[in-house]
C-alpha cells in the first residue's frame, strides 16, 4: 500500500498555527512536542490528524518518506 502523498505533502507545507512552535513546518516539529500531544491529546480536526500522522512517522523512523517531498517543496518556492 502506497502512503497518501497528499497527507505527506501537507506535513512538509503546513506550519504549526499556534503554541511554542508557531510557524514551524509540521515536519520540523521535534518528537518531544509530538509526544506531549500524544499524552495530552491531539487537537481535533485536520491538524490533529496531521500531528498524529507525523508522530507515527517519526516514532517508526520513517522520516525518509518526507525528505524528497520537503526538498521538492523547498525547490518550488
């Protein structure tokens, strides 16, 4: 099964809208911050899904999936 690249693209394009890491790309959020959300509860809605997905990606050492997308996104700016 192929990963949903739409979700992965969102992780390299969208920024954290609030909090300590406001304006940081979601893919660049530290694992410790994602672990905090996992313990306290992810926000509802799309952002919560994105953060939970990113948490699973980082937890399982799959950030390599994001690297080509992040590079391509940087090049298109």
